[in-house]
């Protein structure tokens, strides 16, 4: 019996019928982590076994079990966990132990989850390869010489490799969806305002949300349902996504928009081909494909990098070595303490974003850059609105290609930035978006398809993805049969 291939509902069934205990389930995962070469986690939770034993006590006393009871779940290392080190993969927060839990972590704990570890990532979430980590790069379980994607590369790799049953990632411009695509798992970026950001260490507050990663659509939907919902500690978090305990899906009557701008230049031909084949498969099963044009999407990457960097420069201003973060031991004045702490504590990419963000916000340039980006963002939002009068959801590839070899994209950051073309629009517009595997490309590596929905229509995305998954037999089936 390979526990790695089991779904949440199968594992739950085994726990309830006592075929396996929560502590045994945790041990299996810990053993796998011990043998792992993936570098998917930064810190193990030394209280995990205690939490698992508590669930075992509840099982033996016949108590009703909450939805995630006894499941080992990994949490990205920019989400605060009380008493458990949270570094953002940065030297700046290398020794930070949060005194409180993030809103989503509180929800995880009350759902009975066993937090197994804190996963590796790009520093502060800035990047798309999980190579910008002070703890070294994450390797892709499907080919360890390649990147797992990023910035939630550790979370996607852990779920793919069976080092966790489920994981939380965060998505500011694609960081849940792109690594999910590259590792062949399912990842969701929920509607802005559905999931608490309290205790999420901020990168770009107007863009980011915490999202679930699972091996199946139902697994990811269950986890997202658990963590979403209003939180008094986050005034922007107002509505719970509809929980999907039993998803049923049909593609019949579903209108799927296909924007030509997201099937154009910069996306590998094989990726476009595999995604188009998946869409034709959905069409054969009752969906209707609607050709669309959203010309403003051509500007979404530039717009995203200006807004995200501006917000990052402002959010990261707090790390000065006094109030927060690493303090340099070399200084002879206050100004030097600030300068040296920030120079030593932040990595190259984070410094680049702070410089860019400070520039686009500076007097004389804010009008030219930041404000123009903000008005382009409004155009992107209304472009989506118009499109949603013609279709229920919008499809595209998630990433521009399959997972790339580690090290090859380190020198030119703009090359990685432009590869975010398909994912950043949903963040700019605050819309929900799911990525799930739809076939494989170069080297037999996974390719993900993305569906972007109307605000708070996560249930429609889950249903459509679930239908595809069940009709095609799921990803492991897809790779053996050569696709749909
Ligand atoms: N790749 C994007 C960036 O580097 C997205 C990051 C994210 O979603 N956290 O900003």
C-alpha cells in the first residue's frame, strides 16, 4: 500500500477504521523526509508527534473527527506558526519564532491538522524557481536536476513527493499555481478577500492570498474550504468560499473563454498544444470554448512588477535590525546599523525589488510608473468583467513551459518575470484561479492548465477541474496513457 498515492478521503477512512494511526501516518512521512534530497523544507515541527498522538487519543475515545484530523500538512515558511521558526527563507528572519499563529494556521489546527514542517521558498516569496532561498534551492521530485517552480516550490514538491498529504502556499503573482504546474499537483489561488492574511508575512498586500496544494482537486478544495472564511484580524477577509465536501462536476453547458493573448509568444509550442488538447477534451465532454481577446493582458507583467515591488519596498521597510529582523554587529552609527543589517539580511532579488519599488514610488516617477500601473490594473479588471459576460471561466496554460533545469535562469531576472504572464492577471484582478495537471511535455514533465473564475466562484473552478480529472483518470493516469 503506497500512502503517497492516497487521497485525503482514503486516508481519513483508514484513520477512522484504525487501519493506521495518526502517529504511524506521521512517521511514514517523517521517514520519507529523512531520506529526501529535495530540500523542500526549512524547519521540522518538533511538536508534530504530540499533535498526532492527541488525534489518536480522540480516535480511540470515539470522538468525532474534524476534517483534517491526523493529516500531515506542510506550511510555507512565510506563514506564522506560534513557537515554530518562520524565516521567509531569508537571513533577515533566520531566527524568528512567531509569538502567534496566522489566521489560516489557527483554522488548520482546529481542523485537526498535524503541521509537519515549514517549507522552503523564494526569499519573501520573490521568485519563480525557489532558488532565491538562503537555505538552498528546492529540487523537483519529477526530475531533481530541475526547479520545483516557485515561490511555493517546497510546498508543491512536498505534496508531489509524499512528504506531506497537503500543503499551504501563498500566491502573490502565481506562487501556488506555477510550482503546482511544474510538480504535477493541484494548486488554488483563491479570491482576494476569502482567506485570511493575518500572520502571513507581507510581500505585496493587495495581491496575495494563501492557497491550498493537493494531489487531487478534491484534496485541494477541502483544504481551501477549511482555511477560508472571515477573520477579525484581517479586515480585507470577508467571505468564505463555498465549502466543497463532495464535489460533483459536469462540463456540460460550461462556457470556457480562451484568450489569444495567453496562447501567444513566450509560451512553448508543446505547452500550448497540450493545453489546447485538454480544452478540446473538455469540449467533447460538453463544454463550449469561446475565443476571447483581452489586449490589456499584454501589460500585466509590467504592471504587476511595478505594483508588487512598490508594495514590497513599503512592507519590507520594517526590517531595520531594531524593530524587526537581523541586526548587524558591525556599526558605529544608527544609519550604519540600518544599512548593514539590510545589506547582510536581504538577498539579491529582494534588494532588487526594494530598489525598483522605491524608484517607482519616488517623487517625480510615481506618476509615470506607479500610477500608470494602477490605472492599467483597473483596465485589466474591467477586461475580465466584460469577458465574464460571455463565459464562466477563462483558460490558459499556467506556466510558459515545463520545469526548467536549476541554475539556468539565475542571470537574467526579467526572463523569469516575463514567464509570469499567465498567472499575474488573476492577482491583479483579485480573481480565483486553479492550476491542475492536464498532460506532459518535454521530458515527460507535467504541464498544468489554469482556469480563472469570477470572484468567489471557487466552487465552479473546483467542479470543472474535478470533471476533467475524473474523466481523464487523473495525472498519474495521464502520464502513463500519453495524455487526453
Ligand atoms: N514570480 C512572482 C514574483 O516573483 C510571483 C511570486 C509570488 O506569487 N509570491 O513576484
